[in-house]
C-alpha cells in the first residue's frame, strides 16, 4: 500500500528553469543529483507512475557531449559528479541535455564553439528556415527561451544591446573602422598617398596585436546559464569570424582577379555634371533606386566593360532580357551594406565602377559556380549562391544566406578595386580585417557581456589614437581633405 502511494506521487523537478528548486538555502546541487532526476523522469510518468522497471543508473559519461560544450565556453572543469555547483548551472546542463536527447546529438555539434566546420554551420544558422534546418533553429530558440528565465530583466537588456538587431556585432565592428577611416581620409589622399595605406594597415595590425597581448588572458563568464545564453546569441557572429580568420576572406576554388585598366569615358561623357563636378568612373552620384534604369540605358557599354574585366564574354541582352540587372542591383546592395552605406553623409554612394563591378560579380559567380561548404545533415538543398539570390529576389525566402551575401559582396569589392587599380591597397587591408576578427572572436568568446562592451569601446579608442599617431608620424596633421564615408573601401 505504502509503495503504491509513493509510485503515484510525482516528484516536483528541481532542475527545470520554469520552477522548482533554488529557493532559500537550496542554491547548489551536484551532477549526481541531476542524474538521479533524469533517471526518475525517464522511468516514470508525469503522474509518478513507474513505466520502466529495468531502468539503469545514469552516469556522467552520458552528459559528456553537453559538458564538453559547457567546458569549452566557460572554462569550468565539470568533471566530478559529486562537486557542488550553483543550481542554475545544473539546470543549464539539464536543459541542453534534454534538447539534445530529443533532437539528437547532431544538435550539440551545431551549437559548439567555432572550429573547422564554421563555414557550414554559419550557413545553416543564417539561411532562411528550410525543412533541413528548421529543427536546429527551433531547438536553439527554445533553449534560449528557457535560459532567459534565469537572466534578470536588467541584464537581459544589456545583452540585447549587444545583439539587437541581429547584425549588431557587425555594425559595432564597422563603426570602429569608420572612426579609423574618418581620421585617415581627412589627412591622407586615397590616390596620391597610396603608398602610405599599406604601411598604415601594418601599423594598425601591430597596435591590434599589442592591444590583445595587454588584455590576455580574458576572464570568462562563469555562470553557465549566462555563458550558454550569450554563446547562443553570439553563435552566428563567432562562426562568421572564424570563417574569415581561416579563409582570410577568400572564396574557395576562385579565379584570381588582377588590376585591369578600364576606360569609363563612353558612359561618363553622356552624364551631366553633378554639383559642378564632371563625372568620372570613380565619382559617386547614384542611389540604389537609380541602378536599374542606369543599367538599361547603358547596357551595351556595361556589357563591354564586364567582358574586359572578367575575361568572360558578356552580352547586352543578358542585362536587358535576363535577371542579371536585378541580381547586380542586389549584389551592389549587399556590398554597400557591408561598408555601412548609404549613410546620411553619403546618400548616393554609387559610381559607374560599382555598377560594372556588381555585374562582374554576378557573371563571375555564374561562370565559376563557387559553392560554400555546407552541412550534409542540415544544409539547404539550394546550395548555389545564384539560386539563393534568385530565391530571395523572388520572395521565396525572407533573407539572403550569409555565405551568398559574402560571395557577391566580396567579389563586387574586388572588381571595384581591380578596375580602380587599387588591388594592392585592398590586399594590404585584408590582414588588418583578419587581425580585428581574431580580437573580436576572443572578446565575444569570453561571453561576459560587460567585458565585451568594454573591450569594443577600449579597442575603438585605441585604434582611433593609433590612427591619429600615424598621421602625426608622417607629418600629415596639417593636411585636410573632405572625408567621404566609405571611400577607402569603395
């Protein structure tokens, strides 16, 4: 009689975020106690009735995939089953275990810190929802919802400030480079001081390395629920940084682009002056809304220039009758977004060279058919960047996958620089971007949101000071030019 009463009384779970323990003095627990709760829940009904009379004891080894990811993000050992931990740490372990048990251990692999599969993982996490990836995206959303219950309102607002909107980390990075460029472009000319730009990049790389050595080692967030929460919020950005570091911002199996002398005069001669300035190939005068009409009006000459720049035959009808004009317009849009344009300071940032470069990017991709690395299990069946771009244009998906975004944006950048004869400048700038990516990866991987914010601000101040020092070192502090937002990366 006594046994049946015990069986019919369900235990209230201690280690669920939505309620239970953690009240009064019950502030710690052990992994052993968690294993007992997991065993009980797997062998009884929600009413407490025994359904598995042969249930075996669980061991800490069964938690290893979850403990591995938590060790890597927090630095905590998490080796002993009998060591006391804050109860929210135990709840975090249970939450990740239950979701990985329900979704399969492949889920944990998708949520691990950056590594050799970062390109494939960022493709899954940033692609529009598909049959293949919707389970992972939904599981991460539900884990975040559970973890969020342990984060106080004030702290959540501070974390939100780092990650809202979704591309906020990229915006913070661009703001830092905008601050640097504003100083440099006020005192150095983009053409006549060309030799100094590479030297400046090397100077800023040295200052970045010096900054990183001073802040190392970074403390890590020790509260597992907060560490896991920030980690899952930062996951796309961390993987995109790792991708940039390992590839040095290159596209796999790509064709090398070299400087090519271009004559834009046939188009420019037909353009009226803008604010008294005679338009040349590099002069910005156009908004995104004007690109399609401009492309139609100048289709023949654009096709000729694209053929010369790419080495592939390109025809006027490809612009007038196909989808290429719209594709080029979107290639241009993602390229401009990558350098924070248009802006209030530069509302019409598009020059003839940019339009031609965007068409080059579209044709280059179609001829080379570059495909990013993909996850076999969760990757979208639409792997071709052009098909991904078309699906976005046609409204079949809500946003463009980040890997396609990168390919079209980066190629538009490189063709722009090649046709302006500035590939050397662009090449010297890539190592600086990689050095910055290493810094940002270290900062965000600490998962301490207070520290991350402080490091971003401190690094920006350090780089602004370094840029000012470089100007003085070269006796250019008395020279003044009108700063144009985005000019260095046009």
